[in-house]
C-alpha cells in the first residue's frame, strides 16, 4: 500500500517538503495540521497555500481510517471504535475513561500470530502490520469522535507491537511529539507478550516510554500453555529482560495478569508470582478475564478477592483493573472485530 504523509516522522516530512522544492517549515506546518489540529484533508490546512495543498492531495490519502462502528458502554466509561483501513482490513481501538485519565488502547497489527489462548484477536491469525500512520490515526479519529482530551495511550489492542517494532516506536514518537499530540512519554505504554530481544532494545531508547508485559502466569510450564510465545522466549529470560529494562531505564515495569477461573487463580499461581517478581521493580495489574466465549471463564468476584488476598504483603504494588468495557468486549488481549474482513 502506498505510504501516506501520515507515516512520516517530523523530520521526514520536512525532508519531503524540501524534496518538493518547498521550505522545511511547510513540512512542519503540515505535520502540525495532521497531528495537532487533526485534520482529515489538505483542504482544511488553512495557512497552507493552494499549490502545497494540491501537492499534499497528490501524495495520497492523509485520512487512513474510516469509522465503521462506534459503541459506548452503558455507563459511558468506555467507547469502542471499529476502524476500516484503506485496504478493507479493520482494527479496534478502545477509549477508557477514569476520573484521572482518558486512556486510549490502540492496535498495532490486524490480527496476531502469537495465539494466546485467552485472546480473541488470536482467532483471526495474523493478517498484516499496521503502519505508524494507521496507529497514530486511531488516536486522531478517537479524539475527534469522542471529543475527549486523551491523556494516555497504551499499545495494547490487537496485535503484538514488538512484532511490528519500528512502526510502533515511530507512532509512539509522533504521539509524543511536542508539535503533534504532545502526549508525555511517561503516559505512553507499549505492551508486549514477551519478545525478549525487543525488550532489551526498548530499554535503550532515548524516550521515557513505559513497558508493560502480558505475564498471565508465574510458572513457566503454565505460561507455555497460555502463551505459545513463551516456548520461544521462556519466562526466566523474559524476567531477566524485564529486570534489565528497569535497571537501564530506572522505571518500573507493569505486569498484566488476566485472571482466568481455575487456570491461573490458585494459591500456587500467586506463590509463583511472589517468587518471580520480588526482585523486579514492578507493579502487577490483575484483570479478571473478560468472557468472550471459547470455553474460558471469568472468576467470580469472591475468587478475585481470594486471589488478591494471596498477594497481600508482597513488595510490589498489586492493582485490580476492571476489564474496561466488559459489556463491549474491550480488554487486554480481547479485542476482536466482529465485522467481517473482506
Ligand atoms: S494477547 Fe496480544 S500477543 Fe497474545 S495473541 Fe492476543 S494480541 Fe497477540
């Protein structure tokens, strides 16, 4: 598919302008219109001359996604968007409101190859990577449609961002850019299922982006069952990489733990977490499984409470996160577009 101007970085768009015989500042103006003012077409770029607007038009679409579906949870705390890409593929994006922040969960791939057993996206298989522009565009469209000031972004929707590493980092850099959406780097989180070499690479980045790891088991054999990626990158090496990230970056890592009834909610599961995580500066988010069919079950409220009680007195923070938008199937690893992909 043809690259869009939206796929370019701040620097590249200035290079594009100079290659067209324009001043670099014109490139900066265009970047601003696209990512700060969030326009969908060149015709909305008011302080840009007509010949430049024509050049932008000739360069291809800058609106990369069409909104196909927009649902709100009954309590208004969550909004889910189904966006259609230019090639007909579709991705989901979820906005989760809480009193202190509005968090947008964006997708990095159409489908996913990694086959986690609790994940609806896995059922689609891998279709394709999203471009950085398509990732940034999810933010732009969700901001426009919801009218919300989005304060946080998590790469935790469909796909494994570290299997589409360069585009995901590029999108994070654009979202962080002060001439664009200007979201603080510490409010941008990339979440991985455990692609160890990329975690080590991520630790070296000159940005304060945060890292989340979808953990789901503190026992290697159990994690093999839940997340096939663990066979390639087993738990001990993954946790070493997580520790490396915290040492190098001086930041905590967040572990996500989708709690599934009778699968990873027992005292031995909590004990394994205690043993594994004690030496890593981290926090653990426990997310009760969002039942979406497929035979796995959500633990009851008392099961959840009991599991959390096993983790009292650990030396890391443990937070219970409700799988936001339970009614509209919005949660980590549980996004799946129910519309058909042509
Ligand atoms: S949980 Fe994440 S990594 Fe695992 S299959 Fe789903 S999208 Fe892929």
